[in-house]
């Protein structure tokens, strides 16, 4: 059994639903970003992936699409090249966990809407614990190897490397799409100095489909594969800090009842029709996340917020951000119905 195969087997045994390997160092293999029909991706399949990623990231930053996420502007070269994050990095092990459940959100008037990934416990904690276990397994299989792990927290363009590792392709909504799990994969990675046998990059299967672009309530997908975060409801409700005034009336009106994140571009993806529900109990929704009562949340105290969302991704928005989002949802409800339900 090869070392790469042994690592993949360990990853699956730990509960990851997908695992793949990409080569980082000394690699001129074709990147996953070869041109596709109707694709806006540059036709440079023979350029090393770090160089290609730097060009794409730099262009995105120059457009100001990052909004207030200033950390995205810090050292783009490092963010694009894993060898600048882990010296001597030769391979990246990408893993994914399916977070889809068969539950449906309560969309009755007076209820808010929370993005599906935040229905259960914080995936950062769930995946980080298992990645640490996998990292230990790698160290046992190859003593002396250097590794570094991240779950959506490090300077790694993880979707691009996940595509290079064969986990799926980056769709026109800029999220990863898996032929097996649809758009419902949470990602993590291990950078390593091991030279592991790489997997075949995934092929973009979006074709001429533009359902995700049409579904975006605020027009944040400004062109295929390019998202202006400043218009994205996920950014507005999670990352953007400030009072009600920081969100324009135009954008607020399109937020509807969404108080944390948005799944609209994912919900319409045809590849999600074949998604199976996760068996991971940590991602099971709670009554609160399926039916967040706007009136109740508008009165939540700082202490109650901290206790209620201690293990939830919602803590990322902070109480002030959640109250602002709830207030906007109530504004939109009032416009729609003329009054707030009791």
C-alpha cells in the first residue's frame, strides 16, 4: 500500500467524506483551471498553480471585491503559494465533510433564515479535531515529516487546491461543487513536506448552466466564478461589522429574512439533487437554527447570546451583528406584511 493510499484510508476512517492529494512543489502539471466552455477562467493550464492563483487573487483585490476583509490583502504571494506558508511543502492533503441534512427551515412569517452550514456545531472545531488526528497518523507513518493544518482559517486558497486534488470543481458561484456531495462540502487541509502521489484534478462540469448567478438576490456574482463580497449576503450578515447604516437600503431589501449567511446560489445547483444526508451528528440542526424567531432574537442579551451560540458558527457575527441582521429581517417583514407577527 502506498503512503498516499494509507493516508487517505486513515482520513476516511476518521469520518471525512472526501480526501485527495495535490502536489505543491516543483509541479508544472496542468492546473485544474484549464479553460471550459463559457468559462471566464484564464486559458493558462500549464502555468504552476501558485502563479495562476496569485494573478487571480491580485485582480480580485484590485477590484475591491474583498470589502472590509483587509486580511485578504496581506501578502497575496503567501496566500497563493503553500511553500511560503510551510517551507519545504511538497504536497497538500485536502479533506471534505458533507454537512447536508434532510431538514427544512421554517419559513413562516416571523422566522429568520440561517445558512445550512451553521445549523449544527461549528465545523471549525469538528474538523480541526479530526485533522489533528490525521496529522498525528501522518507523523506516525512518516516520522520527521513537517505538517501544518487549517480549516478555513489560514492563508490557503483551499477551494483551488481541493479542485486540484480532485474533490470537486469551483463552480460559477465560486464554491466547490462535488459530483458526489454537491455544494455541501466543508474543507480542510494538511500541508506537508512529504512528496505524495497526487490525484487527478477535477473537471469543471458547470457547462452553460447559470442558475446560481440568476439566483443570487443581490447580484453578487458579477461574472461567472467571480463574487463581489460587498454585495454578498453571507459577507453582509457575517463579516461586515457596524450598525444598520453600513448596509445600503437597496442591499438590505434583498436580504429578506436571512440573518446569517445565504444558501440561494447553492440551493439551485443541479448537482445538489443527488446529495445524500450527512451521518455526522455534529451537523444536525437545532430547533433554534431551523426556526429562529425574529422577535425572540431581537431581545437576546449578551449573556444569552454567548451561552446559546457558544458552539455555533453564529458567534462569528457577534451579538451586535446578529441584532442588526434581525432588525433588517424585521424591516423586510414589515414591508411585506404591514405588521410584525406576535
